């Protein structure tokens, strides 16, 4: 069964992205299949894991997980051995997620489950804003 770990704190600058990244690296090194989901509008987790220009991001951006009935989810394959559902730096769409109706907050996990993608991973690590 896939384990989902979220890194969150109401205060910014407390190391959420750093701890998420280090946990991703540790789990990949230990041989686990890992999916990282970057919901932080700053996009630091995405830029560190992808090691590519934003123009070359592929697959599903994390903001799309908030859409209703988003069942076609394609993570980006990263050179370091993990997969990533990414965001660009300072993504204005992701910054506006807080204004969505409360019932939309469950869409990401609902969409991940419905897509069947969770079966491909031992761990899903979520970097929260």
C-alpha cells in the first residue's frame, strides 16, 4: 500500500521543501519507488528534482490535480530516479488555490486514487505551501 507523507506548516521558511527533498533522496537511495508532488507555489522542490529549465517540464502540473475528474495524470520522470508532479516557480494559478471552494481541497487525492497512479509508488511525498 502506498504511503502518503505531507510536509506542511502554516509558517513559511521552516524547511518544508528541504525536508521533503531530503526524504525523497533518502527513499530513492533505499530502493523505494517515489512520487513527489509540489504544491508549493515557490516551486523549489520541482526545480531541484527536475534539474531542468521550466520550459522543459513534462507531464501533469500539480495545479491540475485540483480539477474535477482529472484521471489522466502523467508524472515527469526525473534523472535522479523519482517521478514528479511539478509546479513552476511563482505559479500564479497555484497561488490562487486558497480561493477555491473547500470541497475542491479533496480533489488531488481523489484524482490520484481514481487514476490508479498510486499503485506505481511505495511513497508519495507532498510539499505543501
